């Protein structure tokens, strides 16, 4: 009989110890995971800093290219938002006008690149130019607006090509340095080789991170430009028909 209480006590103590271990292990695991995450973040930050201060400073050039790319994308987005207009509504207002003066008044405050070209053409026709002269004025105004539509697109296209090449250059230089370490000390410390390769690949990743949004933005803005030019061409063709018809009457 005296053995039962002692045995029960040992069982209770074992159960209590198991419960404590069950509570402690997740806490310790969470703490270890947090420490590991912090170490990885610190290692990544220090690695990026090492890449940034390594000649020929390719990473810093890529950072400058990223700032330029973001600036160009914002500028072009704001421009194309104001350059787009409703060409069909514009022609409808012109057809409803009784004279060139009324047509010019009707489209005076209409936004968009096409509206600007049409206003210039109508104003020239109102001033007494022939249909052939008005068409020449329209072509000149369209060419002027085309220059504005294509502004900064070549620079954006350059970023699409340049940034991956700069990233590849930085990676190649980093790989050369990493294998120079191997040639000097051998494979006695593989972690140094792995760290050097990781630093080298940061340049490639940065170059691609800049080039991919630049490519998307370039294709988007090019599509907007082509759509505006098609609307402009169609509207000018209809306007020339209206102007010739008004002169015949």
C-alpha cells in the first residue's frame, strides 16, 4: 500500500514535466525562429551594403536608374491621362455647329491631343485658308503633338535594355572576385564563396526589378500613343470632309 502513493506521485510529476515541456518548446522554437529571421534580415542588409560600396558601384547606378524610371513613368502617366480625349464626341459637336466660329467655340475647352490639333485646323480654316492649306496646318500640328506623345519613351525603352545589362555586369564582376578568393585560399571555406555569389546576384536581381516595370510601362504608353494617333487620324479625315463640304455650300 505505501508504494501506490509514491508511484502516483512519480506519474503526476512526469505528467507535469511533460506539460511544461510542451509549453516551453513552442516558445523556444518561436524565439529561435525570430532570432533566425532577424539574423537573415541583418545578413541581407549587410550584404546589400557590401554590394553598394564595391567598385565599380554598379548597384548605386541601378538605384539611380530606378529613380529615373519611376520619375519617367509618373510623368508619362500624368501626360497621357490628359492627352486622351473623346474624338467621336468632338466630331459630333463640330457637325452640330452652324459655322466655323461656333465649331471653334464648341471645342474650345475640350481636353486631349486630338482636340488641340482640331482646334488649330478649324482656326486656320476660319481665317480663310484653303482646304489644302488647312490640311497642311493639321499635319504640322499633328507632328508637333506626336513629338510630345513620344517624349521620354526612348529613355524608358533604354532602361528596359540597360538595367539588366548593368545587373549582369555587376554579377560578372562579383563572380570574378568570388572565384579569385577560391583561387587564393581554395575551397577550405565554402561559405565565403557562397556569400560572394549571393552578393553578385543582387545586381542581376536589382536590374531585373527595374527593367520589368519599365517594360510594362513602355508597352502601355506605346499602346496609348498608337490609340491617340488613330483617333487623331480618323478625326482629321472627317474634319477635312466637313470643311470641304462647308466651302462647297
